[in-house]
């Protein structure tokens, strides 16, 4: 085992758009609004960026701390105490509650860091791209497949520096594993298995206690809780359907189990763990996806489930099957003791052996087959950090590892695991048309209806 630890801010308007109209409207807005990027390439690395930070508590507070070497000129959060805390460190920054108001003052900043909950990612991010601002966006890229597609395409048109918040992507271990797989250490890979031990979501009370879930709930509450002082609940809901405040939704990450606000563990941790095979095997759109688990609940994502992706050949790489497991689900090799029983991990199965990895270490298996193995020379860059890589890209035009092109495809694939789970059968995926050709009932899960007064785009 090897340890490698190292736009216009009007309220978003629309009833439910069709898939084609939804994409066409956003694409048209992109073409009409995008101007030159806010920062000229080749900017001096010592010159500071002016950054607006949308969401400053939780993950937002961490992301703010990682870019605090730059000029923080705007702080926004729907929870006033979160802005107050951030303002103590950045007293010169202008304060906001509504992220749409941040874009009223777009001439004040070069770049935006967005760390809102999943259901408002696209709404908070698309205006920045339309205005030619650089963006760092927490994972997952979007709430659904359609929004991931819109953000990916808008970022390409904007030609700005983007980064999705998959921080482990910049780490030494992931890069070393990618180098091993791509240089053929275990030969052509035909299977990959990804599992995470976290089991949050719909489950029994006993399972929730055993799995240390942060909240136990089996249906939408019929009552409500007092809204915490300083929280603008209506703004927190954003484009999601209106419902009374309840403590089972907030603060984060309680919200991520609710289909109206997030997509459970598949979307959240899938952004980190599926990242490794997605990168190492050069994956993009799957051909088919099938999922297994308890009967889908209309409100709550499952604690445990499994999703199977089939990918076609890519260049000289053979077709590969990737299987995702969460919670109580585990790969056969884990269950029968063929491999070490790590709590979470990625297993690549090649023609010449296996490679097992997690965030900070990897192992070539069976170990006796790899005695005396000489690893390849490193060939991937080693950024100082995920955030530093993005800041440098904003200033110089250098590449980022988890840009919206890459992150968009990864996010779409993760969402498709939930789509297959919710429709209850294998879906055949046409990425160009953005539809499940054999399952029209998947359509409602690819896009969504926005709450009255909200829409995406200009």
C-alpha cells in the first residue's frame, strides 16, 4: 500500500420549459450576453483578483478562506449571521442577502465563488458566465442534467477560468493513480467499482443510528419549525417548490437528501469518488445506466443504492463497466474478502491486475504480482491546491483540472445514476439529444419546473 497524502438580477420567470426549449433559451441568452472575459490573459500573478463570494457559511466559509489572499469585494448569504462572520475578516466587502443583487454590481469583481446548496447552483452561476466572470463552483455542478449541460456550454462560450469544487482532484494520490492506469500498470481496464461508506438518506431508524446519519426522517413533515433569526427562507428556497421551513431541511447538509434540493449521496460524494475513474479512464457519456435499491421515495433520496454504467470503447481503451455503491451496498470483491475492506474506495480491474485507491493511498493487487514493479515517471502537473490552480488560471489562462467541461460531463453521469434509479429500469442514453431513448418517463428528472417568479438565464 502506498500513502500519497499530501445578468440582470431579476427574479429567475418560467413555468416548466420543455427540454429543448429549456436548453435553447439558456443557450440563446449566452450568445446574446457574453462579452470578453473580465480579465485579460497574462495578468501579473502578483496582481490580486476582485472576488465576489456567494454563500459564506459551511462549505462557503471554507472556500472563502482558500481564496482570501485575493481582494474579497462582495459577500452574500441568505443567513445574515454567516455574512456577519465573513465580514469580520473582510470588512471592506459589500454585503448582500440575495445573490441576484450581487450581479447588479458586476463591474466591481472579476470572479465569483459559489457555494450555495445544489438546487441554486445554476441560478447563482449562469449570470457570472453570461457576464464573462471566472467561476469557482462547489460540487456537484448542478441540480440536474439539463443545468449541467447549460453551465458547461455557457462556460465554453464565455472562455473564462472555471473550477468545480472536487478538491481531491488536485491531490497527489489521485494524480499518481491516473498516471498508473493511463500507462498500463494493470493493463486495459474493463471494470471499475466505486463505493462510499456514507449512508445518509431514507432508511430505518436503526440503520440511521448505525450509519450516524445527521437526521432521521421518512417523509415530508406536515408541521413546521420557527425560521431561525436572520435566515431568509424564501431566498434559500430560490427556484425550488415552496414549503414551510423545518429543521430537517436546514442547515446543510441536511438538505441534500431531499429531491427538491439535492440528489443524495450519488450526486454529492459521486463528484469526488467517480472523479477518479472518470479521469483515469477518460469517460464522458455512458451508453446505458441501470440502478438498484429500495423503491424510490417521491421526496427523499436513498441511503443505500447501486448504479451500473456501461461505457463504450474510447480510442485504444476497451468498453468498461463502472459500478457505483453507496451505504450498505459493496462490490463482490469487498464482500468476499478478495480486496482490503476499505470503508470507501475505487477498484480498477485490468487484464494484468487490480488497483485499489482512496483519497490518500493506493495498492496494486495481488501484491505478489507487483513485487519489483517500477511506477511510471510523473507526467501530470501538481498544483499547490485546487483553489490556487483556479486563481492562477483566472490570471494567466492556464488550465484547471476540474473545469466545467470536465465537471459538466461528470455531473451529468452522476445525475443519470439517480435518473435510472427513479424511473426503475435501465435507461439507454443519447447524450447528443439529452434523452433516454427507451424511457420517456425519465424526462421530468432531467430538467425541472421552477417556482413562480424564477427562471434560468436572462
